[in-house]
């Protein structure tokens, strides 16, 4: 299961790790363009999301992960919900 943020319930963390899948290789730390991630102090543990507000949501960390242990969660204002045009009726 994906680990929840250690910052508190009201703090949004865009990058979440599945602790069962993460092998602590730090490829995501190396690929991050804005240095959002820091390597863990203990070898084999998942990296630390040190600067979550700086994330560009580019997905580089997700693509670099060999074990699919990273999930990128976009904030609600960035999420799009597609609706079929026909379901809107004649209001358009």
C-alpha cells in the first residue's frame, strides 16, 4: 500500500511510494529535475519527499522507477474529468 504523507492530513504530497515495491535504488532522486526528492539516510528505504511544493508533476520519477513503486498524485485543480458530450444534453 502507498504510504501516506508524514506531514499531516492537510499537507499535499504529490509523490507517494509503495513501501513493498520500493528497493531504495534512488533512480527517482537522480532523475528529478527540481530536486524534490532526497535519498533516505538508510540504505534500501524509499527516498524522502523533501520539497513537495516544488514538484512539476512531470512524471520523470515514475518513469525511472523499475519496480513501479511510485505514484504521482496531481492536486484536484490539475485533475481533469472527461465527460461525453452527448451526456451533457442540449445545453451546448
